[in-house]
């Protein structure tokens, strides 16, 4: 607790008046000065008691959801049993790194917080600093409160981009075993036999009725898997670069997810959730948005968990730093992979199925390579 400028002037004037009244023996002035001193002491006691009493902040919207770069608003309700006797003023608000915030305190009872996320991902927690003043404005006390349940979900911009793909017929959707071209059971068309074509597909009855010696084969429809699995692998701490990296990963996975949903498949996002592999299914864009937010909170994996994520993945998403590990890089090289760049890091091995992500990158060929279109 400290004196305000007004409090310093008040006490200086009161003390000077008390000393002067004592010297010249003006009792009424002395009594007045003593009354002011008592009033100041009472005001200090009230402020001290108010500080010990519970002061809480409650965001009017505890879970904010928006796209990257969009501005959202929430009110901050200030609850204090001593509010009538003590002035409570919001002086500063601290949000997680990557979130811009401005305070509109025109309403002192419920200031508005303007939020603008700069990166995609899930952010949690809010810290607010308040200044408490007594009724006379003589003393002040700073207090910092936290709202740990406050959550900001910032969706990647890639979810807003329009993707134009030809959606396969539902008849071609099959089980996960049928991910190679031409492995489905449905008849598609007839073609002339060429070297390398499986002879079991030759239609001998058709050949017998042909006027020439051409061999005709049946072409099977490609089976597209009902679900595709995308694994996010992080094995190292990136420090100050962590938020931008996760943002880029969310953008890339969001783009992959929209393409996969567009061709008629479900998406499963796999990531490390405290030493175990979490799998979040998304059957539409809304579910994909929520799955991305959960994925953005993924933990760092050890090599065993990373290998398990790789085993279950149809597409792997990882960074240059992870591929500096030669063992992990050799395993990743055998999978279709979306690489998220890292500054000052060079992978030891990049497979032929790797794509380095940029916002302008068309990821449809990577997905088509997986499903066999």
C-alpha cells in the first residue's frame, strides 16, 4: 500500500495545520486537523480490509472463438464486496503471447476487452492488474488477479479458403486396406491389355468374341479409405519460435483436412497428449476446427511415441528440427509428410514424399498420392 499524490498533499497539509494550531493554540483548528488524521486512518483501514476480502474478475465470455486476425470482445465483470467503499480500477490486462489486447474502460463496472489473435491455436489464461483506492483517494494498492479458465480459440485462415475438388462417388469409398490405385472391388471400365497389367483381370470370354487378337482387361475402381490419419510430431522445444511454428502447423493441417473432407473422407488428427496418442475425429469443418484447437496443445514426444504416431499416420506433419535426428528422419522419409520450416535448421534426410508447407502450396497432390486418386 502506498500514498497517492493526493494523499501526500493531504497528509502534508494536515500535519502542517496540526503543528501550527499547537503553536498558536487554536483549538478548533487542532480538532479539525485531528479529525482529518482519524479520517485518513479509517480510510486506510477500509482499504486494507477490502484488499483482504475476495476480489474476482469474471469474463462475460469465458470461451472466445475467432479466426486469426479477427477482433473479438468480452466484458470483464469485477466482483468485490467492498466496491461501494473502495474504488477498483482496471490498469492493465496481460494475455498469452501472440494475442493483442486493448481495454475499453469507459464503463468502470464492466470494462471491455478487445482481443485480436495473431497466431492460430488454443490460448488460455488471463491476468488483470487492478488499482484499489480508498474513498478519499489518499492510499492505493495494486493487485493482480488471474482467470485461468479463460480460453481463446483462434482458427487458422486456411479453413476459410475455398477448395474446389471433384468429390468421388460414394461407391469408391472403401476400407483402409484399399488405399492403392485399382485395388477396389467395383468394376470401372474395359481397357486393352498392356505389359504390366495383372493377367487375372483379362476377360477371356470377351477376348473369345473379339474379331481380332486384342486382349481386354477389366479395370477396377480405386477404393478411397473412409478415414485418413494425420499425425503431428514434435520432439523438441522451440522456445520463442514455438507459437509461430504451431500456427504454421495448424494452417497446414487445416488445409489438408479440408481437402480430405472434400473428397469424402473423415479426418483423424493424432498427437501426443501427455505420453499417449490422442486421436480426434472430424467429419466436417466444424469438428475439424475443434480438433485443430486440441492438436495445438500437443505435448512434445519422445522417440517411442513419435514412432507410434508415424506408424498410425497416413500423412505426417513435422518440422526441420525433428528431421535432424537421423533415425527419426529415415522413418519419416517412408511416409507422405508435410514439413513445417524452422529457422537455422536443416533436416538430415527428406524423402521423396515430403512437401515443404507454404500458405500458397497446393496440398491436393499430397492427399491424392495417399488415397490413390
